[in-house]
C-alpha cells in the first residue's frame, strides 16, 4: 500500500470545519460513463493520487450505481489497515439522481435511505460530506430539504452537507442557506461565469467551492482532435447534445468542433514546464474563492500529473489576459448566458 509521500496546500472551509487538498480527485470515471476502468486500475488511481498528496475524493451514489463509492470504500479500508491516516482523507459523495427527478422525492425518508446506502458502500458510519446532486432547481429553495439534511447531521449519518449545481443561480440560492458547507460547480477556462458572483458570495459566507469539470471533459488536455472516437459508453459520445443529462457536463457545453479548435489555441499558451492540463488546473486554483479542483484520472500517471499542478507557480498576467481573450473570442457567446 502506498503511503502519502507528496504534499499539497490545503485550504480551509469554515462551514465544513476542515481543510481540503487544493487538488482533489473526481471519481466519476472510476464508476461509469467514461469507458471501462477495471478495478485494479481504479484502485491504482486512488492510491497514486493519495501518494501525491491528494486527500479530497469526490464521488456519487450514481457513479456506476455505487461502484465508485465501493472502490473508495475498499481504498479507505486499505488506508486503515496500513495505518496511513484514513482519517485525514475527506470523501464527498452525492445523492438524489438515482431516481425520478421530482422535487417531491427529496424527503427526509428518501435522503436517509440514499445516504444509508452510501454509508454502506463506503463502509463508514458517518459520511464526511453529502451533496445534493444537481437536483431539480426548486429543491435549492426548499426549506424542508435543508431541514431534512440538518436532521441527518443531528442523527450522525452525515457530518456536513453541500450542493452540486448546474447554474450560478442555483449556487447563489444554496450559499444563502446557513448550513450549506460547500458548492460544487463547473469552473474552467471555458466556463467563467461563476467568477462574477458565485465565488465572491461563497468566500464571504465561508462556503467552500469545489470546481468540477476543470478540463472541460478532457478538451483542455489538448489530446483530442476532430476525428477522435470515444467509446459508446463514454458520455462524450452519447451526451453531446444533452441526450442523457445536462449538456453542460459534456465538454462544458462547448460544441465539440469549436472546443477542439479553442483547445488547440489554449494549449499553445501553456507555460514552459507545464502541460495544457496542468495549466488548466493552475488557472482554476488561482481564482479567488476556489477551495479545491477535482479533475478525474484514468491512470496513475494522470493522477500524479494533476496533483503536480498544485506546485506550479501562478500563471503570469500576460497569460491570464490571453486566456480571457480566448474565452471572449471563442467560447463566451456559446456558454456564458446558459449556466
């Protein structure tokens, strides 16, 4: 079992009562919807990320219908047996997307059942952080839902709760609630609107910001071309127009042809010594108000390279201005008004 050998900056989340590594690990790809990753490869990614200093892991009950949670649960048991400090790891899961997307389904009974299933999958008595998983918009304004989550905290089933959102308006509604600890939102070089209101509001309220889809579903890695073929079970093949869930989750809502062209221009702006993916992560990390960024990884090398982005120096002003101009010229009209 690998012990943690790398170190990362950790940023405090006042409402969560703990600090998170600035580069976390998103584990959607370990469950489903990104092509098949076998169990040993998935565990290798978890071990590699931890060895590189990552202590924040994000999952959901719907990723592989619990497969991602169960893999993390096995990893946590390894840490416990190895004496490597499982208690220092923070695991965030999500709930609410395994059934019908109806606000009436978000009851105390259902939330209790959903979180109990996650507790079983992860093998823990208390979940570190539970996030509402991009539920119907009215849920974010429901006092009864937040009351139910408060009850789960009182019962010891969960330690804290947050939300994962599609839109800035949903994020602002959640931040206004007194016990919401974190907001997870898409934020990357091609999705900048959260910078305007969400990040300042979260910082003022003491709410952590978890930046997801930081590589625009891999576009910002610079690896993809117009003729790249994705596996049939990869959402980048089957959800390009929002056929299965919000299209903003796939390539950040940027049309693929435009995204590939814009990504090539982005890659040319990467500083010496940094890959395009690391440059994209570094950009997210230096936005005021961001707590952690959660890129996915399909192998150990990707996990280590992502974690290394935390050690890069801040991008210089000239690069930041060039990236803003790229967004304005290529992407803004396509995405800015939508989310």
